[in-house]
């Protein structure tokens, strides 16, 4: 029997009510899965990924970036929700399709100039002015700017790269495929190029193949290697834990090749489905769970940063991440460690698909190696994998929700408290649900 206490949040002195629930033992449950939490980073026979201060970031389509920053109020709200959680602004990247259609115009006073027949269309040609880079430079976090190679005009690109370097103080990298030397030397900087953006998947084409073609003059200009990835599929295939870990394993060789020459490897642009997403998949809770598991699995595999929407709370303030499960089942367990190497949080995830009807199964997890008398947890749940905020069925995390279109947080933060006995505690997680357990 598991006793779950819905307790108050000590930090905010809320008291939403102290409720003791005894979870119904007759719920359909498969055998408990047990994980031992390593007592210190580097132990227990697991692989550990050192964490970037801000491993999860956001990618903006090039031509709408000024509009997102100046006209969409939810953008600032979402970014600042993130910052209040992780202390640092999430890294951003500006690029995608319209990056390869953009020409720099030093004379224009506008951010971007283009015309489209329908407001939902992406322009086939556009120009951008110095103000575009000035705006990017106002952002508090790191910025990767994608510049055009599609038009094959290197002089125009160098002119744009020079403005980017002078205006974007937090510029992390300029994104493009080659021309590394000419652009890097023109702006007088090494460690400035985000290299790669390939349509073929490894092992056909990836960082390891690219690195093999690069000589010692080129490499110093590369700051990191980047990959685009859109796994696609149905909600169910997308959110299945074993599918996610297999997908991430595709990049193992590339990551090792980049690490071998002392460079980072990032997902420069990624999301569930390419081409702006699929209406029946991308806005759902199941796709949100994919985002969470995918970002964690990528980070564990030493992907330094992953640029997309949404994220997870597990990594905030942590310095190392490991995976406790094998990656071959529907059940995931991730553990993070603080700067002293002590266990910080554990995320339990059941990727069994629940579409909203029939029996929702429950899985029991037992964690061993716990050192406190009680642990607190927050639950990430929704009515089903197909739940959507815009259809009035918002997912909740620890009892709180994000507003439809506004990104404002509502509801009272709620923790479940579980007693630890003999260093062990058990947790019930339903199909299509995750539980974040706080160990400190
Ligand atoms: C913001 O919206 C206004 C009014 O619709 C529009 O005139 C302006 O061009 C927009 N700004 C950007 C950067 O898109
Ligand atoms: C290194 O590669 C670049 C780009 O392919 C080429 O222009 C340059 O001549 C090469 N340098 C040497 C020393 O081979
Ligand atoms: C990630 O890199 C670290 C070295 O920085 C290594 O110890 C670890 O095994 C790597 N993780 C994986 C999953 O390969
Ligand atoms: C959420 O916002 C969208 C866009 O304004 C609107 O179409 C939709 O009806 C809203 N959904 C709910 C549940 O209010």
C-alpha cells in the first residue's frame, strides 16, 4: 500500500489541504520496477552526462522572430517562466527554412521585409536589416543566428555575420554548413560556427563524416556540430520510451566524433513532426511527454543543447544526469545530481499509451537508496495522451497549468509526500503520466 499525502508547499506557505489517500490496491498494476539511486555521481555503473547550464532551448523561425519578440506577449511570459525556474534565460536559435531565403540589407530600418498572400504563409524571399540583429542582441540568453547559404552569396552573408557579431553580445554561434574559414576569418573569430544541418541521417551523413573532411584550418572555427531531427509518427509511437532511446542512439557515433575533437554536439533544430508540426499530434499531451523524454535522453547521450519548445523541470540547477533504465521498455527513470555530486531529483515516466477510454493501467516503481524520511513529488498528468490545452483539457504539473495561448501559470503548486522506510519508497504512476520525485 502506498500512502500519498497531498501536502502544502513550504516555500510559498500555501495550505491547500492535507489529504491522505490510500491508493486503491485493486487498480490494474504490473510488478513493481525497482531502481537504486546512486548515492554519488559517477557510481553505480551508470554513464553520466555533464549538464550545460541550460541544455534545453528554443528555436525561432527566422522571419517571425521579430514578431515573436515584439508582438506575442506569451513569448516573454514563457521565456521568463523558464528563467525563473532555471535561473538562466533559455538559449535561443533563429533560423529554419526562411533563413535560407533571407538577404541582408544594410539600408533597411525594418526588422524584416517580406510579403505573403496569406498571413500563415512563409515568405519565399525576404530581407532583414541591422535592427534584426540589434533585437536579437537584447535577449538575455545565448543566441545562435542562422545565416543564408541558400542564395549562395558569401559577401552578403559576411556582411550579415559582421552585424551579428557586433550587435548580438550573447552570440554563441553562426549557423551554416561550410564557408567556415571565410566567414570566421572575416569576422575575426574562431569558435563561432555551428556546423552542419544535414538532410541525410547518420550513418550516411553526420558529424563524423563531416569532421573527416575537415582539416586543421577549418576545425578551430567550429564551435559545435548541429543536427536537425524530426522523428514524426503517431502520438503513440512518438511517446514510446524505447522508440525515443533508439532514435537518440542514431547520433551516438556523431556525438563521440565531436567529443573526440573537443567540440559540442547539439540538436540545432528539433521537434515532433517536421513542416510546422501535425495538427493531430504536435499540440497533444502525448507529444509533450515525448518532448520531456526525448530532451532528457538526448541530454544523457551528451547532446549539449536541444533547441525546441517546452521542456522539463528535472534539469533545473542540476550538474549531471543519468538514466537508470535500459531504454528497452516503456518505463523510464532519470536521475539528476547537484554540483556536489549528490542525488537531486528522479523522474519516473510510463510511456504506455492511454487514449482516454478503457482502463488506465498503473505501474508501481520502488526507489531504493533514499536517505531522507520522506520525499516529495510533483505529478505531470492529463486526461489522456490526446489532451490539448486549446481544447480545454490542459495537462497539469503539480496541480498547476499553463494558460491557453498566454503561458501564464494558474493553480496551486501541489506536492505529494511519500514516506521512506529502510531507504525505500514506492510510487504509482499511471499510463501516459510522469512523476518528478524531489530527493532534497
Ligand atoms: C507587430 O504588429 C503590428 C500590428 O499588427 C505590425 O504593424 C508590426 O509590423 C508587427 N511587428 C513585427 C515585428 O512583426
Ligand atoms: C583546408 O580546407 C579548406 C576548405 O576545404 C581549404 O580551402 C584549405 O586550403 C585547406 N588547408 C590546407 C592547409 O589543406
Ligand atoms: C557522456 O560523456 C561523458 C564524458 O564527458 C562520459 O563519461 C559518458 O559516458 C558519456 N555518456 C554516454 C551516454 O555515452
Ligand atoms: C484557446 O485559444 C484558441 C486561440 O485563441 C481558441 O481558438 C480556443 O478556442 C481556446 N480554447 C479554449 C479551451 O478556450
